[in-house]
């Protein structure tokens, strides 16, 4: 039987040392569980030795017993889904933007709240910016020199159009094979 000494930063025996890196949380938690369950110092001292509380020790132990070593890896904290900005809400924001492009985000948020959506102006802002639906201002062309009447068509093409026959143009019937 191998006699092991477990530390936060290493596992040590009479034959050698196995280091535990700071970011290897699975090995650190497993070493804490081995120390607590199989060691002589008890659960409280084992938890404190590895930087955990007694309550957290039992949480880790329950996870390990239920799902094994992979459960010792901490999962992502916080909400797992986008519960405020649901797909339905995003569709409604886009719909309102297209129905009334001049409406402000505050007005869109108010309309959505009237339809029982829990939404803020900032959420509407985020959806609109995510899909690039901001109001765009078109540049105004500079005035033409000479103060013309604003007729920008080509005079040569205009006279050629007037010279054409006044007869209405009709579409040619389709030809076979092409």
C-alpha cells in the first residue's frame, strides 16, 4: 500500500512528488475528497487545507458520488439561456422596426410592454444594433451649379426618345427552342 500525503499544490509519497497545477481543479478537488474520506485529519481540516468550506466539501462530494470525476469540473456560472431576449421578442422588435422605421426604441419597447413582453429600451437597442437596423440618414447631394431645373437626364438620350415612334412597344412572342 502506498502512503500518500495530499497537499493543495502536490501529491507526495516516499517515492516521489506529483505536482498539481493551480488551474487543475479536478485533481485538487479529488485530492481533497481523498484526504477527507480516507485521511485521519477529518473533513473540516481537509476542506480548509484545500481552500474550501465544509459546505462546499459536501457539495463536491455529492457531485463526485453522483457523476464521477468529470462532475468535479466547475460549470459555467450564470444564466444558461437568453431568457430576456427570446426569439419571439427579437422577431417582434424587428417586426415593429419594419412596420414603423421612424419609431424610437423607447416607443418600440412601450408597444412590446403593452403586448405583455418584459422588455427594456436597452434590450430593444441591443436587438436593433445586433441586426443592423439603425435608422440610416442618406447624404444630401450638393445643389447643381447654375440652379438648373433639376433635370439630370442626358439630353442626347432624351431627344432620341422623343424621335421614336409614338407606337406602344409590345413584348415579342417566345420563340421555339430558346
